[in-house]
C-alpha cells in the first residue's frame, strides 16, 4: 500500500519561522550560564539570522537572473 504524502502548507512563512527560531534560541541562551551549551545556542541564532538574510535576498525582486 502506498502511503500518501502530507501536502499541507506551513501556517507561517519561512521568514517568520526563521525569526521565531532565532528569538527562541536567544531567549534560551540568556537563561544559561556561560559555557558550551550557551555558545552553541548563540551560534544557532546567528545561523538563523544568516539564513533569514539569505532568504530575504533570494526572494527580493531586485535579484537578476544570470545571463
């Protein structure tokens, strides 16, 4: 029997999900003392911000296709 694929769309946009992830990672890092775990959460927050910037740049109308 073939299993059907879940074709529902996310409620939030990618930009909103990335921003939410970044805020949650920063909030969790604030609660931790200095150390490896806090450093890893802050790195994930920076990665989320970078992904958000890339997504914003790639979805912009000013982006020209290669010629």
